[in-house]
């Protein structure tokens, strides 16, 4: 891959221009998933199961079909036979087996909110009315929601098909465990036995929702020629296309997905819920069909992230070197197998150089929606236990918690838990920056305490495509396939401008539909600025090669005698030596030198590096009411090179606040009947502006040699450290360990009152 | 269901629409008038993405019935900029990168403008409490609060200059 | 919902007639509860009677012996009435803890009362203040103490065709003031996990001559804890009296465990908040 | 032909190779490695491109066609799904 540019040579990268799509978004003109309307479209409504687990004995749609304005009704029976189609979604393959059932139940509903039927009608009103008239005869089955209940050896099996993968010869599985994933290094038992200091604890976390403010929405139109058009907001139109094709057994080429502006995803919009349903209703009715979820539907049927139950013991020698880690945990994944357990194991102790560890992860199914990716999926939960335990170890040894981490931090050249070598990683620099930050040594007020934690995310690269073309006036037009969730158009424009050596304003960026650009994996996995950025830079370099060739023609010299400078071709030989052609002039002459100038290419870079962050949190606790407030917060992170620093800071601040919400307030709460009890923003409490202080950020820039401008992924790392940083701060203020999230006022008060 | 004929003023323009008695002002704006700048994030007044100004007071348009707007004045995000001239709040949101996904942004801008018309010199705490009814999941609020404080400073300068 | 009708009468009489004419009719003030319940399908009224076009209900009148707050007065508008803020700062603060600014620009104290939630923020403050509600109905008006309006979660003592047209708050006595506090996990936008309101009057010597303490979200309805007031009257609001008051409050609590909090938390915190509001009210009273 | 030590990380060791996680084999490129592993653990090749990542002498190699030359070690690891912003 390309060597990094010499430091300090950047003219565009590292500046903070206004994002290209900014004006549209501050004036209300941007068209989001919930805003798109198709001519003559119908409105959809979904009938959802009110039970956590039930067999569907029969569905009577006759009354609903009789409602004036109702044009089509579908149930699970209208979907193709469920089979196991592997859909390549770039990063991993998804099986449509679970996905299809999660989108529309067939014979069994697995959670409160599981879709069992859908209606398309002339008005949303009529669709909702008709939905209430669909009669479903349920046989309610035993349910398990809490991880401990679901993991019990005698738990009711929520699906006959569940088998525990990853067991050793003759080892017993669990009724609802789909996976046991052990990762062992060295001789943990012997090392633990010999450890001078040990700390142990049990940590609990509830499932939490991604909490994007834009509900899921989609419009689909099934055309007479059998082709399907979809307009929706997602983290990846190509994967919406692939997954929809897999569920409906269609050719990928027959589907075109138009990406609309996306109102937040955080991983939760890397999958699909509505598109195949809208498509089938459109096929039946012959008209476009639109779905927009209510907030209640979003909570009951989409997301959430895994809850966890974690047992951990850490052992250190007399000098504070962590010599052994023994961790066993269970993650929930809803009623279908999930992937977070892998990531949980891989992100448990990968930021420390520990020679002996045993980490065992279990994936446990329960009667909840199919869990979805949430920002560093699987990492924050395990990190809460590991970093809290490291803080306990520091307390026990009377060591500064950052010094203890510095002693054990992974350094460049270390071997990661997956066996591959870690390159230019920046954990040590982050820890040093945190220790040097004024916050870390600032005096605390009454009833205040401080917590610190670090964390990592592996990040990703993967497939992306970009095209760059020139207009006659020299305007540079970048086309890419990654939805812009947090300012990525600005980053792409900056990288293209840097490559050409032209002003940012000369570059425009378009996010194309799935038929107008090559495959690009989701905007997620902290991959977009890295991988799609490389695609944009490579496409720009391709155009520069064409520009050199065109200039050579105009100078009647050999292309080897043409160099590319800052936005212009320079002749280095022959009679025109020293002459220059600005990009604009070459573009103007394109017709005479061989036609339009454009270059498209696809890349699949995997020279990404893990990202690391260190967070410092001060809390203040009301010792009588148990209320906790965040007094001060600082996030330090190795960001490689910040292309647009404001949006990198924004990722750090937003991730930190999501983590704070997870630590203090957010949780899925089910009642005894297995129904979700807080399916709204009133009782699913995400942080509000008055809950938060300013979030101070420190960007440590340790360039990634695997990216031309040194980019490392930044989006996911910031949600990893906050849980332990907040939890440790509250524990110290209370004087007792607070190891069960969320740390609500009643838990704090009970702990203070000796509960 | 019998439809109600409503005559109202939206961003200074006389507008008419037909609505059902149970339809919200938000739905009327988005579906009857095609003004999709105001967003629905919750439909229960908990997220503020649908914030509009009704007779001079900011409200959640999802908690107003469309029929209530008869004879009243409604100001929405579409009316914040004057032609192509952005309001200082909008400009400062851009300069401070106070939006990531941008879905909550219209509600924040309408609410922030309403604040600065009532309180030209708010403290950070006043800004945070005034905006507590507007949820943002992307930014952690830091850059939004800075943008509003910047806009307040600029508007104060404009006043003194004028 | 198919035949839902929308009315916006100009007079209280018309409003009561419309409400009396249809058992399924509901009055609409701020709508911050009603519209949410309609949208979620939890309530399907047959007719909506918007009372905000009735001029008299949009006013705050300062009478010799009471403030008359019309049923359509938004919570934020209370802050513009200086006399009310001076005499009953706790009531105004309580009403301005509901929801967000957007919500308080619509929500009314009468609506907060008639929604009959035990967690309604303005109600404990109104009860502590000794406020009454004017109930308008087909047979004219009647005046009842606010604590007698809610009879249970979501249930009121209002008869057919009746609605609360006005909240009356007595003029504050010399040396008297009030306060309201609640506990919520966040700083805004939450329903009270538990709340407490108090009004106290102290004489020149610092002796408490009158006191009313009310708690919210600690029982099926907002509770007036008479024993708590009694524990304070005649004392100098010393630690002993405060401790007795807190015991009375905790004893009166009949809370439940739910998604917002535990029984233990509500019992303990009700006492803590009662102590704090009495202290704040005493300080304010001293300034009167 | 490079003579390689191939290290198979969990879960593939148990899933395809009966718990064995070390193999010595020779191959020209990663395509060769995948094919030889598939002979030992049937079905591995079908999933390799979407579920596995390969590190050649410590560095992740996305392009299977790159000649392995005199490389010594190939590590087969599980890809990790992500989701940000």
C-alpha cells in the first residue's frame, strides 16, 4: 500500500471546511428515509406479535382486507421458502435464514414486536385500522428474556434448532447457547496460581438500543418487468440490495437501491427490516409501498445491542505486570444467533500484552429482537468488566491506574489476539496524553470521584468503489457508494482535493445508487474514511494519470516528461520544458485530446489498524437521592490522521455520550409477561443536553502507514471506554463497587444505604 | 372521517389544508403541505425533531392537532433562512460541525432561534436546559451548544452594530 | 375514531354542552397527554373539544383572595405573572418541570391534574398550596380541592360533561412560601420517580404556623400528608420536627416497584425531598 | 512454492479441523492455502472469503493472488463485523 505523505505537507487534509451537504441539512431540504414519497404510493402498517414467544396457529386477514382503501395484505406465507442463502455483505456473509424469519414470522413469533403480517392501504390511517382487524390465533409458549434465565441448563429451549457450536469433544452445551468460543493463550491456570495480586468480579449489562433519531423507513416499487426499486436510508445500499435479494430469492441485478440521507445508524442500519415487506406488498398491489416505523416499533423490533453477564479474574505480579486473565461471559443475541460474542472475546484483553489468558464467550438466545450491530459491537460490554477490574487492581496495589496500564499496554510489533502483528498502534501515546492532561490531575469537588479507562476496536477496511470525473470547467466530481452519516462527504472531498492539489470547493461528492457505482461495503466498522478514502484517492490518481497523458499530447512530448504538481501538469522535458497546464485547461481541451476524463476503481484494503482510546470521567453523586451527574469528561484517542478534525472530534464526543447513557440510564425493560415496558424515548432514557458537560477531546495522530494520508478508523473506539470510566468513578464516589449497568439512582442509593 | 378545512399562516404565507380531526400539525405540514423539514422521531413529544413555532412559542408539532392551527401562525425550519441567506444559527451549526447525521438538526435550529429571540445572552446551562427537549444521538451535544453560544454572540454584535 | 369530531367552542357553556352531548368527548387543553394517548391508540375519543379558544380560560386573574389560573394557561405563561411567581414560586417551578420547553408551552396545570397521573409534577405543589379546581358542568360550577380531582391512576371524580375550567390558588400569607422537588434519573424530560411539595408559613419568631406537605408518585394518587404538616406546625422547623415530618412522609408512601423506580427508593427519597422542600420553603418564607 | 506453517485460529480450528490448529503445507498463493485446507476440512473454502482473514508473516493480506514467495507463516483468523456512526 502507499507510503504516508511526509508530515506537515498537507494543504487540505486536516482543515475544517463546511461539509458539502451542510446547507441542505440546516435548511430542512435534505431528503431522509422518512421523507421520500413516490407517486401514487400506498402506506404500509405491520401487525406485530404482543407475546414474547408464541406459535401462530392461524391468521385471518378477511376483516382487514374488507377495510376501504386496503390494497394488499402479506403474511409469512407470502415469503419464499426460508432457506440458508449466504449473502456476501463485504465484511462478512449473512445467512438469510434468520434474517427472513426476523423480518416476518412464519409459524412462530419469537419476541414482543415480531412482525406477523403487513398491510398496504391508500392512507396510513386505513392501514393502521386494518392492522388492528387482523386476527391472529396464538398459542403462547414459555419465554426467557434475562440472560441468566436463558443460559440456565434447565431453561426452556426457545428454538428446537439451537445447537451449541464450538464445544470440545463430549462437552455439554446449553439449551439456548448457540456458541461457545474459547480463546486460550499460555498457561492461565498456572500463571493465575502464581500471581501476587488478584482481583475478581461479576459484571452485568442490559441490552441497549442504538437510539438513532430517524426511524426505519423504506419505499419499494415492484415494476411490471419484475425489477424492484427501493428508496431507503441505510448504512449501505449495496447490502440492502444483497440482503433483499437473498430474502426474496431475486437476482441482485434486478434490484436498484437509491440511498436517501440517513438519520443515524450506529450499526443498527446495516441490516434490513422493511424492504422485502414493502416489495411484496408492491408486487401484490402494483403500486409503490411506503413504510415508516413508529418509535415504538423501532424499540420493539429493531436493534438492540447485546446484554452481558461477565465473570473476570485478573492476576498481576508484584510489579503490576498482568500475568493472567480468566474471563467467562454470556452475551444475548435475541432470538437468533449473533456475532458479538466473537468480538467480545477478541476485544477483551487485546489492548494488553498478557501472556496467559483464558477467555470463554457464550452466545445465548432469548426472546428478544435479533440483535444488531451497535458501535464496536461486542466490545463495550467486555471492556466494562476488564477495565473496571484493572482499576480495582490499581487500587489494590496502590498504583496509578494509568501507570498500571502503561506497564501492560500493547505496543507496535506486538501480536494481537488473532495472531496477526499490530503495526503503528498508539495506545501508549494515548495513555501518556491522558496522564499529561490537566483533567487527570485536577482537584475534585465534594461528593465527586474520578474514573479512567481505555479501550480499543479493531476497525476494518474492505471493499469500496469510487469514481472521479472532470467537468469541462475543471470541476472535480467524486462519486461513491457510502452513505454520509457523519460528514464523510467532506472527508472524501478533502482527500480528493489533497490528491489533485486543488481547493476543496472545486470538489463535489455524490453518493450514488447501487446501479451507478461499484460495490461499496456499509458505512460502518470505522471503515469509510479509511477504505472508501483509499478508493477516492486511487480514482483521483487514475484521473491524474489521464491528465498527464492529455498534457503530454498537448505539449507533443512523452508522458514521462510530464509531472503532476499542485493542480497542474508540469512539463519537465522537450521544447515546452517548464511550462504548466492547470487542471482547468486540460479539462477544457478534453474533447480534443481523447474525450471525457473519468476513472473508476474498486479497492479492498485491509491495512487498517486497531484504534485506541483513553477516557477520564468525573462524576458527582447526590448521597441522599443517588442521582449521578457527569462533572467533567475527557476523551483521548489515536485517530491516525484526522482528515476533517471537527468530525473526528464529533465521533469521539458522540460515542462517549452514548457510552455514558449506557452506563447510567439506558436499558431494555421487559415486564413479567415478556412485553417491552419502555418502548419510547420517555422511558428509554438517552442523554439530553442538560445531562452533559462539554466533552473535551484530545486527538493523538499516529499515522497509519496503510493509508496514503495516515487514516485510522475513529467511529467505534469512543463508545468502548466510557462504561468502565463512569462505573469506576461512581464506585469510588459511593465507596462500593457498582458492577451492574445501568447505574440508576435507586441502585446508588441502595448501595449507599448498605443495600 | 369528516375532514376539517384549515386556513393558517405558515412562514408568513397564507396556506390552506384539509385534515382529519386526529391528524397532527406535523402530519399536515409534511403530508398535506409537503414541508418535510420538520421530522418525526417519536410522535410523542420526547425528541423535539418536529419543533415548530406556533404563535410565537416553540412546540412539538406532533403534539398539536392540525385543526388547532386554524387562524394561527406557524413558523418552521423552512422559514428560518431568508431566501438563500442563512440565519446565524444555521451558519454557526455549519461552522461548528454541530450536525452529524442532520436528522435532529431542523428541530435544534428552530429551538435555538427561539431561545436567542427570548434570551440574547444565554449561559451554557441555559442553552442546555432550553434544548433538553431536542434529542441528538450523534454529537453528544458539545458542538451544538458551542454553535448556539457562537450564534448568540454574533447576533448580539449585529444588534450593537445596528 | 372513524367518526371523530373536532370542536373549538368560544364559551364554557358551549364546551360543557358539547362534552355532555357525547360521553366519548374529551376536552383538549395543551394536548400533551391526550394527543399522545390518541396516537398510541390507548384512547379513542369520539369528539375533541378544544377549550383554548375560550378567552377567559387563557387568563390569570389576580383576585383579592386567590389567583385564578384558566385551564388553557400554558405552564410557561405562569412565569410571566410576577405576583404568582413571588407568592408561589414552588407551584410555578413544579409546572415548569413538566417535559420540555416545547411541552410546557402547551401543557396546562388543569390538564396535568385531570390526566390523573400520581407522578404529575404540578399537582403536589398545588395540593401543598391548598389550591382548588373550578369544575364546570351542565349544572353550573363547583369548587373542589385539587386533591379530590384524581381518584386513581388515570381516573377522576369529574362527571359527565364536566371539565376543570380553572385552578384557584389562595393568595400567600405573610411569612409563607413553597417549593417542589422531584427525583428523575436525567436532568429533564423524565416522569418523576418521586416528588414532594411543601408550603410553610413562619411567624416573626421563626415558628411554623402552617404547613402542608404533599408527595407524588408514591401512591395511586398524589398524597396530602397531613401528619407531615402537623409535625412541623408549632416547631421552629428544627431537626427533630423535620425528622418527624420525614417519618410521616415515608409512612404515608404506598408506592409500587415499576420501570421507573423501586418501593424502597420512593419511600426513602420522598422523605429526603420533603426535607429539602421544607427547607427551601422556609428560606423563601423568611424572605417574604 | 512456499513451505508454510499455517495457524488456524478459533473458531475454524474446531469448526473445520477437529480442533487441530497447526498445519505444515506448501503453496504458491493464498488460493493454494485455502484449497489445501479445504482438503483437510471440507467446506472451509466456501466460507473462507467471507468469514476468514489471512495474515502472511504477521501482515493481513487481502489479495489471495499475491505470490507467497518465501513466506514462513499464514494465520487464518475470523473477520470481525463492525458498525459505527
